[in-house]
């Protein structure tokens, strides 16, 4: 009770008059006192948040920029929606700075994480008109579906986006993730060079992020057992999820041009639990080197997932194509797989994997990240 009273004493309601005084500096004093005090009732929804004058100024500034009706009630309603996000931003700053320092350090020991299911099942390698694809792995099936009029994400960029958000979620134990202070910073955090031209890297990253936001995953697993009567029983479990539940963006306009764009995402509850429970560590340095080859990235994640075992694991290339969602002739796929594997071995020399005849064979191999 004592702690709650202290919290309220430093909260928004106890500083209502200070808020109203600040509000008037933004929208003027032409409204009657009843309008101001009536609007202040909206502060009840954030009464436990600490009053911070700098954040109040920032939230009001954004509220005015994002609102066409300039009156006490409208601006305050917008203010109470924005102010909590500024609290979250403080936590994100440390996350972003740490991630960028790791990127700049370029150490092979720096770690990013992939979700185990995404090690065995992958997004399309290239652009596709299909709205839904299914990838298969022993006793596993992943169906990837585009929502609405959107198309499926493809290529290296969405893979890097997923790895980035996985890493923030695992390292900092948060489902709320800020994708950089601005778009340029996020693009560079993924290992790309920012480009502002039409169709450039910035536009591609935003496009793939939107595709990921509008993609649904359905993971089906089956387990075969024999009951007491010796009869075969197949237990099937299906989980449907999105990676993100929420996506918010803020644009700061100056002189008719976008000066700053901030994007926040919130992981879905299902995906957040899954990535926390089943992360597969990968080398950030190797990821950066392979980012132009989605197939090499997929092989790296899959081999890392299956490595560190004492037995030899043979995988038919046609089965590998199924789990990677590749629909082409086997004779076309094999040289691509060999080239991607050669690229991987340049940065992971200890990768003890060979392609023989029509199979990929994973020999006893230690993971790159021990």
C-alpha cells in the first residue's frame, strides 16, 4: 500500500495541473477551463506512470503532429496512447545499442538465434505468386500462408529480420522490440547498406517486414506410438501462429519530408514462448557473410540444428527440397546446394558435411557456436 501511494504521488494525476499548463503551450488557451479539466480525466488510464516533463513534451509534440483536430480532449486522448510507448523506448535503447555494438565488433563469437522450427522449415528462396506453401520434415509439416492481399516474404531479408528479432527476444527476455532508432539504423543492424532510392534496401526491408507481419504459420507434428494392444497410434498436434501480433510505426515530418521513422513490433504470445524455449545459436559473423545467399543461410541453420551428434545423418536431396519448399528438378537443385555448401564452409571450415550422389550427409560435427 505504501509503495502504491508513492507511485501515485509521482504519477500523472498528481501532476495534472502541470500537464494542463504544458498542454496549453501546445494548443493555446482559447478553450474554456472545463474543456481542459474534462480532457485531463483521460490521464486516469496512465495514472501509475511516472510524470516526466521531457517525455510529456515529446508525447504532446507527437500527439499534435499526428492529430488533425486540435482540442484538449482529442490531443489528450492521443497523448495517453503515446506516453506509455516512450516508457518502452527507454528499455529499447539499451537493446539496440548492445546489438549494434555486437554488429560493429564483428567477432565470430557474437551470437544470433534462430527458432528451431525455422531451421528445418524455410521461407521461399525467391519471389513467388503462391499465397500458401507447405514444407515437410520427418513427422513435421509447416504451412506458410499470406494473409489478405499480401504476398509471401522471400529471400535473405526476411530471414535476417527474423534472426534479429529472435536475438533481441532471447537475449533481453522481451516480446516488445524496437527496430532501430530509425530505418537506416535497422537496415544497417541487419548487415545491409541503407539505400533511399526507389526499390532500394530501405524499401525492400519495409516491404519484407510488412509481408512477415501478414504471414501465418501452421506447424503440424505427429508422433507414432504403439498402445498396449500393439496397435499403432498417431498423435497429431497443430499450432497456428504469427510472428508479430502488433506493429506500430511513427514518422516525424519536417518540411514535407520524412525525417525519422520508428517501427515497433510485439511478438505473438505463441511465438515468443517458442523462441524462448527453442533457440538455436548461430554466428553473427557467418550470417553476415551469407546474407546474399538464402539457401546458404538455410543450410547453415539446418546443419547447426542437426549437428553435434555422434551418428551420421543422411538426408535425401529430394527430402531437403521438400523441407525448404523448393519445387524444381533435382538435377537443377543439386549444383545450387553444392555451391551454397561451399560458401558455408568458407566461414565454417569445421562443417563436416558432404553431398554424395543424391544425398546430403551430415558427419559428426561440432556446432560453430559451442
